């Protein structure tokens, strides 16, 4: 049986993400794009 992936919506604590075995997606590479193009 496959393990379900947990998405930590709104969770800011990396420690909690690790404790709860949640998925972490690093979106750092998008910061420059957001600064250059703005956000809607």
C-alpha cells in the first residue's frame, strides 16, 4: 500500500514539517521571478 503524501498548507515551521513527515517544496528559485514580474 502506498503512503499518502501530506501537504502542510499554511505550516511555517520546518521542524513541524519534519515531525509530521510532510512534503516540503523549496520554491526559492521563484523569488527572483516574482520580484521581476510581480504577482497577481
